């Protein structure tokens, strides 16, 4: 029996017909969060059910609780999938990733700007071809699902084709995804650049086509200040003002050379964040990738606008960008999220991302508890996306996006698990040693994905 295949059986009660095939029970050890844990003893921040169950119908969680209770109250004849002794947690959420960079991951380079010019821009040029976009989209979604990620906020290329390929593939899998056309009209290859007006027109048309269609959410997406003229950032701000329910995603304060060039291009701005501030790009649905080298004024503006700082640990290490200071940002009242940032990031796995994030914070004596890590990758990131009413939790009424985890997936993990006595220890094994092999199954809207 391959990874991802688990016993499946139906419970038949009485003589009534079997329940609708869209209704099912998932049985296992359930873990879900209601708030950010304030420490290892903060048991009010999460709910753990040793023998729990979820009643799922039409892609939604109808009920959560002890298996005996859920089974007794479920429709007669409902099918049960028994995932014991594995953990069932909300599907992982990736708040910053680059769809066109699937073939850029693991590219040897110096630092950020060199990496963009040498690898990223040439890869993104290929997305003018819709067939190429379609092929990469299939591989991209296969990859994130194999690692237990059920929602991501992604940058597409500057080509409308790439956005269509991305959302078409997401729609075919019924996935809740955030994404948008990358807007850039300078400091990139001519065939990759648009114009201020063209980026506005393209983005508006794509937004109209995709935002709110099924589970799609559009993000206005200027790459960063270096590749956008003031006119283009003004256009992005106009889009956001016209469609305030959309997200905005961009980059900031990742690399010292990037910061210096931004100052040259926007000499009148107070600082890097001031560029985005001046064009009305900040707010509670604004996702700012990296936020490594922030000054005090920027932190105050981040707090006041509710903008989100997105931590990309594997990318920051790979490109030598610096160390994200979680404690400093959060003590200043800044909302935070965590993400893979593929292809600067080196792994699609949120488990591997948590592991590297833990190490970066450990270097700064900010020891992150495993409960905090799993909160961050689920409900925490859902809150950062302003989507916690839909995803990131196992609460009744939310979308049934789930992942089943096996902390004994490899011989090394199984050996370590022989000495594990607590849930927190198990979670730490998963985030430190786990990868796609620890993913037993990924469910999207209640349906098991094909994880081989």
C-alpha cells in the first residue's frame, strides 16, 4: 500500500440508504488552534482530540468532536476513513511563493538582484506561452499538495497567460488560492516589462475574471519598487482602492543592495516602506515579503496600517539576505506570517520552512515552541490572509482543507518517536525531520488529493 493510501470502509446502520457520497467522516487525532499559543502551557489556544472525528459534507466541516459522538450523530451509512494513529491538522498555508519560479528553485547565485537577473527573469519570459504555463501549473500544484499545502498566495509572471494557467489549475482542484499578475515596467528584460497603463488594464481584467470565482482570490502584485515606476505604483494603488477586498503583495527590505537602489529611485520617500505608503498600498490585506531590515518608523506604519510582514526563512538563508526578527516586529504590534518563497526558497514544504525558521530565530535567542510553529502555518497564516473564517482551522462551518501527518514516516523519525511522550514533542519531530514523506494525505474541500 503506497503512501497516502489508507483503509477505507463504510458504516451501515439500519436499513436506510447510504448517505450522500459527498458526506464522510475522517477519524484521527485532531489538532486545531483558536489563538496564538502564549507558551507551552497555553492549552486554551488549541484543541486536541486523541480519538477525534470530522463530519464533512459538500466540502465543509459540519462537525468536530470525539469519534463516538460524531459517529452517533452522523447520517446513517456515512463513510468513515480511519487515519489513526496519525494527526489531522488544517491544511498548511503558504503566504508568499512564486509560481513561475518552479524551475528556478536550487539555482546557484550570489544575492537577490543577481539571482533575479540570472535566473528568475529568463524563467518568467517563458510564461508568454500559455502551454508552458499550463504544464508548470500542473507540476506546481502537484508539488504544493504533496507537501500538505492547500492554500498559497502566489506571484504569477507579467503575462496574463500565467494568471489564467494558475487559476485554471487551482479551479480544477477546487483549491482556495491567492494570486495575481506581476506588475513591472522597468529594470527587467523588455519582453517581461509591461507599462503602467497596461499593467492596470491587465490586472483589472484578470481581477474581474477570477476574483471571487469559486475559491479564487486576486492579489494586486507589483513585484517591488525597483521594477515599478511611480506611475505603475499609482496604478496599483488605484486598483486596490477600487477593489479593497483584494490582497496586495510585494517585497520590501530583503537585501541591502535592493534598499540602496530603491532609495536612488525614490529619493523623496521617507524610507522603503514610505514608497508603498505614498501610493496607498498598505492595509490589513497587504502582504510584504521579507521585512528583514526595517527601521522604527516603518514598524510603526506597519502596525498602524495592519500590514503583514512575511517571513521567508529558506530564501533569506539561501540568498544571504539576513535574519528576520520576529520578536522585534511582533513586540512593535506588526502582524506576521511565514512562507516558503519558492524559488528563492529551497523547499515547498511548510515543515521544512518551519524548521529553518526555528533555526533563524534560535540564532537570535527567540526559541519558538512547536505549538507556535503549527499555529503559524495554519490559523496564523489564515489570519494573516484575512481568511480565518474559511481556512486554517477545523472549526465547523469552515472549508475542509486538511492534512494528515505521520510522525513515524521514516526510520529516523520512527526511532525518535519511540521516546516521545507529548504532543509538543511529536510536533517538533514533524517540523525538524518531516518532509513530503510525513504527508499521509492532503484533503482539499473534503476530497483527498492524489499524493503518491
